[in-house]
C-alpha cells in the first residue's frame, strides 16, 4: 500500500525516552512517510534523539504557542495526507494503514484512534462532570464518539466496539494524534483561531479545530480498533511553575470565545437563547462547585476567580474590531 503522507510532530525537545519511542514507532511504520517535520518554539534546543531507517527529520522553529506550532508544521508539510502527533505517543507498524482506510473510502477527511484516557474516568469527578454538563456520558448518540453540547461541554461514548473495525463519527478529538487530508486541514483555516494562544495556554485548541471542521462539513471519525499509547510526557506543564495561573485564566477566556464563536453564533433566536441558558448553567454550577471546594482549600477560590476573569476578558474581546474581523465561518 502506498500513502503519500507527512509526519508532523510538535515538541519542546524534552520528552526524552518517550520521544525516542515515538521515533522508533515512526521508523517501523508501513508504508513510511515521505518526510518527518519536527516543530519547536524559538529558544529551545533540538532534541538529542534522532530517527533512523533512512528517514531524516526536518526541524522548524516558530514563535512560541501551542497552536502556532501545529500550524507551522501543517503549513510546511508536503504530503497529500498528514499524520499529526505529540512527542509522547507510540503505535504499531500498521497504524497509518488503519487510519487511512476511512479517508481512502471517502467516509471522512480526518481520522483518529480512540483515546479512552482522554475521557473522564468513572468516580465522583465523573458525576460532577455529568451534572455540570461539562463532560456527559452519552445516552442517545451511540454512533458517535464525542458530541459538543450547547453548554460548551461535550458528551462522550466510552462503550466502543474495540474488537471490530467500526467508524464512529465525532465532533471533537484530542490533538494528541490524528490523520487527515492536508487539503481538508488547509480549508479549515485554523490560523484564524490563533486567539487560542493569546494568553499563553491554548486551552480547548483541539475542540475548536475539530468542531470547526464539523461545522464546515468536514467529517472526522474514530477507528474503533486502531490502538496507540499516550505516554504523556507533560513537558509543557513541567517547564513553567506558574502554568496554573495561565491555565485557569486561559480556560475561562478560550471557553467563552469557543462558545460565542461556534455555538451561540451558529443558530436562530431560539437556539441562541438555549445556548445562553446552557452556558450560564455551566458557569453557575462550576462556580458553586469550586466555591464549596474552597471551604477546605482556598486554592479553589483562587482558581474560580481566574476563570471568571477569563470570562470577563472574553466578553470585552468579542466587542473589539480584532474579534469582529475574524474569518466568518461557513456553517454547513
């Protein structure tokens, strides 16, 4: 089987042994990629680990930003298809073949393997996620992997058929690892969503990209029996001791903008009212939850204040000429 594809890796060069396992997985892939592009933010040293088996990396530097790194890799890739991944995944040699099948059949433009660790784990936290509408275990959408809710949260299907090749439609995927037609990714014009990097932590970047694709009529699927391991190097969090403040503020800012740009703006008067009520419910429940947790640990009060500041900043931002000049989305 011949597949004209590029591998695009986002890294800061500090994943070490986990990055080497990724490179070893790429070496074993059948068929091999036409190129391997590694994107690093400016100021970081190249990783010591190198690929073998006749392949050679092309290293590209870009300004710092999680979305910017993804974009630069995608924009510079030459393959008809792209395999885009983080620096801490590993997989078998037939992984690309499995992800290529639904694209080759014309079923979808983007594919990925299921990542169960991406879903909320059963327990008290899962109960909270269900009640708050931030992440709800699905009842109705059994043919889907993820469905985006008007609250800005999502519902998910944990009960996939992992033993047979089933393609589950999805409205969102983790950035961790996916396969796509380059033309499809280019048509999404994700550079218009660079606001995700505005406050130093690109919260909800994956949800923005894949839900935007869905709204534009670009279908994504999960290949149920494709498997990979996410080793989770957590390098972006380890490198910055002050990341918590950025995370909570950016999560509020980016969530509000995601909701306004892709949910509230995509509907008639009734749907707009429903989306407002859903989002307010999410905010209220999340605030109550963090306030109650703050009785024992004041850190949760601080987190809630940072998230709320993010919401407030986003409310101001949607009134600016910068936001209003963003590319208008052609909703399908």
